[in-house]
C-alpha cells in the first residue's frame, strides 16, 4: 500500500485562512483559491468578488496539477514546454493545466 501525505481539516482551514489573508491585501486583484489533497480531490475553495468566469475553475486546475505532478504548476508548465509537449500529451487529463499558480506544500 502506498502511503500518501495527507492534510487534516485543521491544516486545510489554516492554509485557507492564510491564503485569504494574503489575497485580502490586494483586493483590486481578485483571485480564487483551491486546496486539494495529494490525489487532486478538492478540500477547500474560496473566491473573491468580481472575478472573470474562468478564474475559479482554473484555480482548482492549478492546485490539481501541482498535486498530481508533484511540481509547482509553473515548474510543470516549463517542463512540458521545454520538451515540446502539450498537456494533452499526458493521457488527455483535462484537469492538468500549463499555467503557474499551483503550489506543492
């Protein structure tokens, strides 16, 4: 059996509170925030007002990409770009994204 790292409810809530605090420092730049487990399952989500339509969905995709690849999503994007690949070259997983913003914790 593979032993995967887990994040507790308390840790998830503390991480989300820290993200909200940081995002609140620049309210003129609204963001969405997502926390997923090591399998990419959504654990927590928050969104600020006045976002573009795609932003909330993309936040989840960035977090998912970081969790599934084990790389910050910006590092993953550079990795696939450097090899002349596209996200679709990885089994067609529509949740993977070639964009920065997802961070491995």
